[in-house]
C-alpha cells in the first residue's frame, strides 16, 4: 500500500490556502499530481474570479465545463455587449442580420447561459472603451438588469461600469454588501436615495467616475433623431446622509472635461461622509487624477481628526499630495498607501511618517506608490534616468529602508489614478 504524502497531514484549511495561491498564479499542473489533490483543488479553481471578454467566450466556456463544476462558480466578470461580428457578415453582400435583431436575439442566449451558474455571488459588468450608447444598447440594458436581480437576489458584490440604467433593480438585491459603480444613473437623486435606503446589508460603496462619456448635457442619444436620455449624479451628500453607516468608501475620480469642480471628492460629500459614517468607516480610498481643492482637503482633515474615527486602512493618491495631508492621520490607522511624485518625493513621505510614528501606534504597513506614467526611462522634459529621479528606484528603495528601520512593513509599487472598462479590470 502506497504511503500518503506528508502534504495531507496538514489541516484542510492550510491545503486550501496552498491550492488558492498556486491556482491564482495560473499553475494548473497541481491538478495532475494525484486524484485526492484534484478533488480538493477543483472547487478552488472554479471559485476564482472568471473573466469573459465577449459573450462568445462565456458560451464556449460553458459548453466545455460539466454541470457539476458550473455550480462551483461564485465570481464572474463579463464585458457586456461585446460580440464578434465576423460570422454575421458576408463580403460584398448585405449583413445576415440587422443590429437590432442581433441584440434582440442575443439577450435570451445570455440569460440561458447565466441560468447555468446558480451560485454566483460576485458579478462585474464592464464595457470596452471607446463605447457609444445607442438605442439598441439601451433597449438591451432595460430588461437585462431586472432579470439579473431576479436571477441572483442573494448577490453580495456588484460592479457596474454602466451609467445608462435605472437603479430600480437593486431593490431586489436585499443581501448586497458591496456596490461599485460610476456614481451616475438614469434614476433621479430622490429615487436613488430610496433605493439605497432599502439596501440594509450595504457596507462598501465605491464610485469611479464621472463616466468618460459625460458631457455638459448629461445625455446620450438613443437614436439619431431623439433628444437623448438624461442620467444624473446618484451619489450625492443627501444620499450619504440618508443611508446606513458604511464600513468602506472609495472615490476614484477623473476630472470631467466639461467641469472645473470635482463631482465626488468635494467638500460637501466629504462633510456628509464625516457626519454620517465617520465613526463606522474602517477603510477609505481616494484616487484622483487632479489636485483637489483646499476645501475638500480641509474636510478630509476634519474626518481624520474625529475622536471617534476608526479608519484602519487608508489610501491617498493624487498629483501634488503634500506633507500637510499626513499631519492629521487617524490614530486607529493600521495600513497606509500614499502616492509620491516630484512634488511629494518618497523621501519626504518617509520622513513625515517616521515623525508621525509615535502618534500612530497601530500603524504597521506602508506602501509608497509612484505614478505609473513615470515609468519611461527618462522623465519628460528632464535628462534624468527614472532610476535616479526624485521618484526613481533608488529614492524609493531609500525611503522604504528608512521606514523599515522604525519597524514598519514598507514596500513600494505603482499608482494607477483610475482606469475605465477593460483597463480597470
């Protein structure tokens, strides 16, 4: 009788962690080790986040996988309305199908495919950029999202990179804990407030926007002749004041080309966040591609200075982040990520955190991030190699070493202000 490997003497919880780490690295060879490992690791494989770039990818994958394995799937991300049009056209001949018929015929196919995935609890719906709204896409969205809510009423996490839909379908998702969306919808702000108040389990809210297709009229054409359908900002100070206390809040914002003021990271929204969620927040993430106003930064400092503040994880990133922002960090902070640039080099960040360490007794981990756009070999307009620039590798390594010298678990990495659609995934 063959002797079993020592690996199986480990508790099952540790073995599952091993499977997760190996499979997340896309190393599937472990499944060929033996039958016992295959049986234990297969559920872990299918519980990984599955990403489908087109509807066809989803349909073909389902055909290859057995029904028992489909029941193990818990996380799906799908590029909605991404088709391969080549099979429906013929050279020098009219199309086999009109666009209207193509959209209309695909909706039942998508619904039938998702019916085979009964245990999905995390759903990401994104779109490829550039993306043009048309009457066909809008007519596709209207029936799909209510159907999705009816199919997955126990959905826990939902991400929407789409703003041309009403939010009424969320009323059926009573167990929704985490919502990420552009902060805009066709629902008016008063209706959005009622909808969010019905989400009794909501703990995490993230807005990444405004959407890249926004313009001064806040409309998009549903056909070439009609005036368009209006979509409005759903995440407002009134909404934050009216919903249940949040544990995590994230703002990823780019400057809208038609506006001069920030739409989400503004004094009014941060003040509402402080008033309604200041004592419940455990995680706060702010990522901007512009320098915020003085008023919004003062409001953020007031949030940090709350005696009841319990923020444990904090991420701050925007161009020109200065030392003064780190003066009022909450004492409850356990981990911190900050962006560095030529105006706020990593040496200054490290020096400030070393000084602040006595008043931050729980701070254990720090990540210094450099804007990924500084990755070229030379700085724009400067004859300085990136490795030796103010945020180059040498400076980052020196700052990390200084933070480690005072007992902090410090690392460095790249900072991505915000990405939309496929790039964000």
